[in-house]
C-alpha cells in the first residue's frame, strides 16, 4: 500500500518504519512532518491508499488537517486512521465527527505497538481502496 504518514516526532517515524520493515508485504511510506506539509503532498496529486495521522503536531493539528481534507472534494475519500497516544474522549469524538476510518491508541511497549500496527495494515490490505 501507499501510506501517507503524518507525524512530527522523528522517533515515532523511525518506530513505524522499523515495524513495517518486518511485515511480509511491502509498503511505500511517504512522510509528512505536519498537516501543512501533508496537504502540499496531497495537492501535488500523489494520493495514498491510506493516511496515518498523529493528532498533536505544531503549525497544524491533526483535527485541523482532517477538517481541510474533508473540505476538499478530491481528498475527502482518503481513509484516514488516527495513530495517537491521546486517550482523550473529546479528541476521539471530534475525529469521528469530522470523519475518520479508525482511531488507534499507540501502546507504550514496542512489541504491542508492532502487533497493533500489523493488524491495521492487514485490515486495510483486505479492504477495497480508493484507487487514485
Ligand atoms: Mg506528535
């Protein structure tokens, strides 16, 4: 799959790359450090199969990005999955209100993170995807 990964924390990006490198299937990960950068990438026309989105980021938060994505007729169909440490119910409700395809809370233990991420990827691999 082509995955757009939006995350400001370098350590988190390395963690995701490390986990994905162990999966059987190959995935292409495009990284964006914040919502602004992600919108730029998307508006250049390279649409991913899914988006993995962090919530707490400088400049443009995850929910701000999500709102802009949903307001764009070409981008609003892209399945967006929140990947966060926030267990805040307000965040959860707000994201589902705007429109997300899933809300995953990152476990602290790396092994748990890896197995949870694997399930997310396995799920989206059997799902019908919006072909760009
Ligand atoms: Mg963050």
